[in-house]
C-alpha cells in the first residue's frame, strides 16, 4: 500500500507546484518575469484593464497633480474602442503595456490563441500610439511556459506584482490604501521594492466602477508617509 500512497502524494505535490508556478505572481518557476527591484523606497503604480472612460481620466488627473508616472496595462479591445483615451495616457508620459486583446486566462488558451491575443494587442497599441510596446502583463497574472515563450518571441517582457490592492472586490478607498501600505511595509522589511497591482478598468467591459481605486491612489500620493520614489517597472528590466 505504501507505493500508491507515495505516488498519490507525489502527484498532489506536483499539482501544487504547477498551480503555484502558474498562479503565484512572484513565482519564477515557469520563466523569468519582472516583479520588483531591491530598492525598498521604490514603488511602481500599475493599472490593469483600461482604458476606461469612467475612471482613467480622473486617475490621470491625480497622477498629473502629483507629477507621478505610472504604468497602464491595456486591453486591446478597449483601446480599439477608446483610442483617444489611450493616446491621452501615452501623451501624459505613462508607460503602456500589453494586457491581451480580450483578457483570457492564458493558462488554458492554446498557443496559437495566446499568440493572437498578444500580437493583435501589440498591433492595436502600436498603431494607436505610434510607439513600440515592450511590456506585457498576463490577465490574473496567470501564465504557463508557452505564455512566456510566446511573449519573448514577440519581444515582450512579462511584468507581475508583489502587492495587490484587491480592488476587483468592493472596498472603500481607505481599505484599499491600508492594503497597499501593508504590502509596501512588508516588502520594505524584506529590502524589496513594491510593484502595486491596481485597476482602472474591468475585464467585462467599459464602464467599470473604479473610483475607489482613483481615490486610494490620491490618498497614497498625498500621504507618502515613507518618502517613496515612484517608478515604472522598466527600471527593473
């Protein structure tokens, strides 16, 4: 009976490692990704799922007021629907990355579909903005070896995160701020920079209600109690 038990335990362990490798944002098991650098005073503000007319303009105003450059990982279909807003983000000097065409789970899409999602979004972004796209964030942070291989073939650098505001669930701006500050403090204890995951849009369509995220961003920048230096992930590439 011992061999079946050991085999079952090994299989379960293998499944656990696979899930960790695919879903844990900081895992490097399936390949190298940018998470954060070694300077604990550096913080990257990154926003996924835009551009979104219900929140992105207000977020741009907050960032401009504090003269902070952020990173926007944009969904290709939303850029196609909101090209002027995407151009406004670029004109403000923010870093723009590829967040796929329709926000699928890339752990289960086929390799041809993954390539289509990334290549079409690159084309949309580059034609809309007139600039080369260098960075990519997989939806949900989920990837498999083929995901990262295809990204490299398209000259895209994958970017993950090490602090999540969890703003996909209803929360007040103060609750979001508390999560961000706890994450930053934890990373500082480990002598790590912080790469913050936030959202200015939502994967289901335009019009996602993200004003709590905008307001939490404003609170973080207004307080800046740790004298943080705000950067974009390209500094860690």
